[in-house]
C-alpha cells in the first residue's frame, strides 16, 4: 500500500456521537498509522457555545492515531464552507483525503477499504470519488465494489486532481436552468438533485455535496461504493444540525467481517441493478412517502 491518506473529521456540537465516531475509527488497524485532522466550527448561536466548548475539550484529548491536529474556527463558517476550506487545505498538501463527520460510525476495515480504493483508482480519471456508505443491496457480482453516478457524503474520499477542478460558484447554472435535456439527465441521479441544486443557488441551502455531485455529473464521472457498507449514520435525531429524514430510510448493514483486502474492478461502468435499486429509494414516489411519514411522526 502507498502512503496512507490523511483522515479529516468535521465536528460541531455532537459530543455523544463524536465519541462513538472516534472509538469506532480507532478500532481500524490503520488508525495508528494515519494522520487525523479535526476541524471544529464555531458556534452559530449562543445556545451552541457550551456544547462547542465540550467538544473542543474532548478533541484535544484524542489519541490512537499517528498524529492528531486540531483546527478551531474563530467564527461560524457553516457546514459547506467548513468542508470546502478544510478539505482543500489538506488534500492539496497530501494529494488524497478521507473525510468523515461527527455522527458517522465506521467499520473496522473502513480505512483499509478507502486507502486501497484510493490507490487502485488514483489514475482512473472517470472515478472521481470513493464512498464508504452503501445501502444493503443484494450482491450482484464477485467484486467487493460497484459504481454509481451519484455521490453520497457519508464517509468519502477523493484526490487533489479531482477536487481542485470543481467550480464552486456553478457558473454555468443559468444555462443549465434553461437546458431541459441536461436537467432530465441530472434527474437520473435521483428526483431530488435538481431541486437541491436550485435551492443551493438561490441561497436556500448550505451544501457543498450537491455542488460536488453536479460537478461529477457534468464531467461524466462515477463514484465507487463498497458492496458492504463501511459506514452507519447515527445523526438522525432532534439534535442533528444537517441530517434530516427518517432513519429507517437509510438503515444499512455495516460490514462486521474481518476482511482487510478488497477486490476491485477495472470495468468502469454503472452497475445497472444497483442504480435501479438506488433510484427506487430516491424516486419521486419514495420521497413523497418519506415526507408523509415525517409529517405523521412529527405530529404524533
């Protein structure tokens, strides 16, 4: 294996899930050999200040990694600016990066999978990102991976040459807005993507991920996923800042095997079966059903 990718962890005010995230990550056999960079955003409101202090006290005590470097923002940057700035600063220095947030629980082989995937596909221009999360689809090949054209932001990785090429201003949005064919093609990634991009550009959303997703789409890129999920998201509760929706929609089976070497493929194409299954979850009908469930439980 080449040099290990640095791990970048973004934290805000969730001490309970953050502790779980760190404990799970430390169980990876590559943790002790990996550099960990932690970006702590400042409080958005007065009500968050005490929680931020508790989080910052904890992250200064973290051990179990090759090095631990903490960056504390003096003012609130928001999720999108925090991630864009933090990822850019680290990936430009190291050439590749693994990214986590403070409510993600990793499998014991998460770092093995991400580092091996980064090494294997580093020179494959069409592969623009690696994701650690996967829905529990039926296995449809002998490989340990599959490709989709939709990015997923729960435990992911990329390379500097892919990241630096993105246009964060989405300067072609006005022309895209008038291009019905392009919008229809974009909607093949999920019925939610056009709406999210529009909200982002209208200032109604603070998302780096929809812009990264659009960039991958525009460049005809693909995203690598593991057959067995290496991530479980524990951020679905009343304390979550950005994660919304019913957790049962995102339930997966996290990899609990002792596998540490993975089989990758040089056949760079979308897995049709997985793509159809993914779109079932993010088609218009599924999203409407989820909204109805949310309203029901909110008013119950």
